């Protein structure tokens, strides 16, 4: 099946089995190693992508579902040569340890901050609850998302 979608801001047409999992299409066929597979059952969030700006688990999606949609992976989140404010905050707050969960965690945080620009710490915990981390204990991740919210609101000129 010929599938047409936008990948990291660029139009793409690809022949793929419509039943191929999106995580496999992105990692194996397109070489986007930032999309991780851990559980393969939608329980860990390592495979999180943004689909039309909303976080989705790519291990639970089929290639045919990408038709006409916009996909953003961690590789396409930031402008070339730079970092997204959420990525900057993760680094500054020490929210990255082994790094396996980080791409999915960052994308979930980006989606959360788009929907809720000034989340409480409880909102942040709830917003990232579908993404598991075995290294950080989450405090630094919550700190990073909170810091990113402040950074993004300052960038947009909010009080």
C-alpha cells in the first residue's frame, strides 16, 4: 500500500504493508532510532510519537493509520542545530539518565504543555503517567516539564 504522510515536517510517500506497526516502520524502514520499543503493548510509552500534534503510542498503530497525517518523532521536534525547550529543560534539570525513555517522555511533555501551558505538578505527573522511567524517580522529570512550561510561556510573552 502506498502511504502518504508528513514525517518531521517533510512530505513522505512510502510503500508499506498497511498492517505493519508504526514503530517498526519508523525504526526499521526509516531509521528513526529515537522511537524506542520496550513493551510492544502500549504500557511503557517508549514508542511515543506526535500524530497531528497529539502523543500516540506507535507500537499500537498500523501504518495505514498514517495516511494524510503529520508524524513528529524526537528527531524532528527541534529546529535544525537546536533543541526544543522541553529538551533543554530535561538536560538542565538532569532528567536524563539512561535515555531510553527520554524521547517518549519529551514528546508526551510537549503534548501536555500544548494542551495545558501552565500545568500543576500533579497535572504533569498525570500527563506523563503513560511513560515509564526506571532510572530517575520522576522528580527531575517533573521539574524539567515545570521548567519547560515557564520557559515556553516566557518565550510566548505570557506573564
